[in-house]
C-alpha cells in the first residue's frame, strides 16, 4: 500500500474485471479501499479480484449487469455484506457498437445507451441510497471526450457519454446537501490493449493532436479516480475532469 487515502472505505468498480476498470480497482485498493469488482462476467470478476488478493489487497468479485436494476442493487448490497456500506462508486462499465448512423442497427444504439447511461444511472441511484444514510460518499462516472466533441461512427457512444455528463450534474445537485458528491471524468486517447491494436498510422495522427505529445496511460486516469474518491476533492461536485493531455481544449 502506497498511501492509505481510502483506509476503512469500500468501493465498487463496474466493468472491473479488466482494462481501465481493473486499473481503477487496483489503484483504489492500493490506497486502502476494499474493492468490489462488479462485472457481467462473474468468473472474470472473481479471477481479477483473486489477483489483487494475492498482492495482499482487499477485493472481491461479483456478477453485475449494469442495465439490470436488480443486479446493481444486489452488487451494492454485496459490498455492504462483504466489506462495509459503499463509500465510492465508479460507474465504468461500457461497450462499443460502432457504425455510421446510416448503418447502425437500432439494437446497437439501445445496447450502448443501456450499458453506459442507464448503467451509470442505476449505479448512481443505488449507491446514493446507501451514501445518503452515511452522510458521505463519492460517485465517479467515467464519461469520454467523445461526449464533448462527438466521434464519427459513434452516435450511440458519444450520445451516451454526453448523457453521463448531464446525469452527473443533475444528480450532484440532488445529492450535495446529503454529503454525496458526483463527478465525471472524460478520458481522451488512453493506451490500452485495445488501443494498441489499432493501426499505427491512426495512432500517430491522433497523438499529433495532443499538446502534451503522448497518449495517456491507464494510470493517468486511475490517479484522477483516486483524487475524486478521496477527501482531496472534498469540495468538488458536479465537475467534469478531462484527462486528455490537452486535446480538444
């Protein structure tokens, strides 16, 4: 453990079995939180949690389809039963179903809106039920810079990520007097296994748009998640933090 900023607190990360979600969960656990990795793939969630436990960190995995009100409620209850009532909720689960609007199937639009936007709404709602009773809590919605500028071939994804910003601001206003904070993060180009598989020419073109001259790392985003989860951001709510290296300022 590097610094127990979150000692004695519990956190839930949706989509926590891999990618950015696992990075967020790892960073929160390294700073003292007991973390629930909630994922639609129960086996992957528990395997990832097992990797954290092997490092002496406090973690557990649970199945959670974020589009299901019932399963999100059960994940929040699982956190309370396994560790303690949730203090930090990271609404991270996401999918892509890219196509131009002319070619996009209605089912693919609905699926992306469901996982990202309804999923974040479900997570915010159920976590806030617990947090308001405690008089404290931090909810972090993982949006995207796509929600600010829009991407060709991603009318579903860009709309969902923009919707998460509206959800963040409206719920922050509803919950502030109860001591519950709600903030959002908009990552830009972040190097993950998925990004690394893209054509190098495309990566070079996108990197050239970044004033800081490099793509971000999962750790770059995880540190901002940690900041919003901790008391370092105690007087912040309803904010949208761009983690983009200055792209699209």
